[in-house]
């Protein structure tokens, strides 16, 4: 049996960085990965998909060139082979950077294979037993594929397999109207596909407030995406290159179907029961404020712990555990201000509570909203869709949450993230003097609307 000071199962955005910190502190560490270093973000998530988003936006801006006085002079075409290869090249650059960095760290051993617990301190990988007093699970998540008539016969795509497409779908149907489905819907519409988006619920982006969901639907519909919500029954069948997708009696002749119906944690084949690690009803590993599982000596990091399904929350998991184990600090998950972005165009930046959550909290709240048409940067770029919104506690002046759906909203939202992290009352920020012309310059005006 090979013994280590720490074992990491999975090499997403938490495990490798914590493993590196431990190795640099003189510990002997094993990092086990069944496929690729970098996890979902690097290989099938943020890095390749946002590279594709950039290509789609370039096509969209090129089609609008005449509005800006720029004459392209020929019909726009999109070479999907180049688009795909560019995304792959960016992924490989990041992945290879991780391989080089981690592979050269003294005290860190990378092992490729599938790890399975046989005891609370022992795993088996490639037929070899490895033991350590500390084991960190960072195994991520994978797409959920719901069952409905005909789905197994049509050769559907997932958010992973669609990255390999090198041809433009004639008509892409997307099942699922949350973040993944929304990004791919706009992306492929801009590439030139006909796109139909089908959502079982009453609205798109169901985690968001109604005004945000409505605005997102209007943005996609304005670009020609056909949106169907409240769909209760879906069936499909295929004949040659044609897929007949039936949604509540409405038939769609499509060429490709993307399943974007959520993700599930990769915890079902790790032998966690042998270690005594508990799972919740959805397969996530419950953790405490320090990311410890119910079994001493075992931590769960990243998507598989259900405490955040983003690269930045996974990386913050690493920061929390590193601070607690290596720096004698006491950092907690509950201190994290929740924030994220949706990379449609214009993007959505979100932090803290939605307005619905704020009103349900029982507080007396203040709400201020301003349209993006008031933002000079948006007017200059001819991209005035969307709005800004902020909620605050009327008594404490604490900022409870904010939304920026608009050009550069994913960047401008950080003004609110920083303020909420520092617990700065909105009254201290409403007289700030921001740089003009930027998106963030409207934030003080937005905050003054709370008074």
C-alpha cells in the first residue's frame, strides 16, 4: 500500500490548487484524475464555451457592421471547423499549463485512473491501494439526461458532446431553459442555425426574478430564437437526418437536439458508502462550514458538495480549506457572498438575493431600477438592452443583492460584490465619483434611487 499525507480525487478548480499548496508546504500528495486536469471549467465548461461565445459575438457584431459605418462587402459565413478548433486550442493551452505546472511540483504525484474508497482513509486506483489521513473529493458533475419517449434513439447532444461539432446544425432544438441552454441557444442562432428552445417550466432562467426572465426571453426572441415554455410532454423520433420533436402537440423538424436539463454530481461510483460518507437525496455530499463531510478526515470540494456550481466557488473552496488547514485561520463557506454570471449577450451579472428572496426574507426593503439605455457605454455601443437593479435593507442600509443585465454586466457587478463583501452600506457608495463613460458609472445613481 502506498501512503501519502493527502489524497485528492478529481482535478477540478479546487483540488489541484490545494494539492499544490500542500506539496509546497512539504507534504507528500497524490492527485488522482480519471480523465483531464482542470475539470469541467477547463475541458467542457467555461473555457471552451466562452471561447465559442466570443466567436458567436463576433459574427453578431459583423452582421451589424453597417450600423457603425463599417462595410464588410460580402455575405457573412461561419466556419464551424475553425470555431471548434479555436475553442479546443484554448482549452489545450490551459490544460497543458496545468500539466506542466503540477507535473513539476516536488511532492505531488499525478495518477490517472478511477479512484474508489475501500475505507475512510483508503482508495484503490488502477488496482493499487493508496492511503492518507486526509482525503479530498473534487469530482465535479455531469449532464442529467431525462427520460422521455424516443430520447435514446435520436443521438442527442450534451453540453460536452456539442463542443465537438464542426458543422452548423440546420435546426438545433434545446431542451432546458436555464443557463447552459440559454447560452447555447443564442450562440448557435448567431452562428446561423435555426434554434428552438423548450422549457418545461413557466419561464426561462427560473432562479431569477420575473423581470429578468422576461428580459432574457425578449433578448433571445429578438434574435430569432423560438421559445416554448410550460411544455409538459416531449416525445421524439428520427428518420434519417430529420428528428421530429413533439412538444405538447407542436411538432418541430430539427436536425440536432441538445439536452440542457441540469447536472448531477459524480458521486455514484466512488465507493463512498465504504468510507461512511453520507449523500443527500440528489447525490451531493453534505459538508459543514469548513467543507468537512460527516467522516473526519474527508472533505468535499467544488460542484459535488452542492454549495456552488461555479469555477469561482470551487476555487474559493480551495481558499477556505487552505486557510483553515495551512494558515491557522477560521474561514467559512457561509461568509461567501453568492455571485455568478450568465454569458448570453448582453450578459447577466448577479450577486446576493433576488428581489423575490429579499421580499420573502421579512425585511423592509428598498429597490431601485434603471434601464441600460441610461448608460453612456451602452448607447455608444448600440447595446441598450437590459437593466440594473439593486435591493437594500431599509433599516440597516445593507445591500442585499443586485442584478445587472446589460453590456459588461458580468464586470460591473463586481462593484456590488466588493461592497457586499466589505459590508459597506449603500449610503457610503451613492456619492462615489466613477469613471465616465463606463457601465459602472450608473451605480451611484442607481443607489441614490434607494433613498
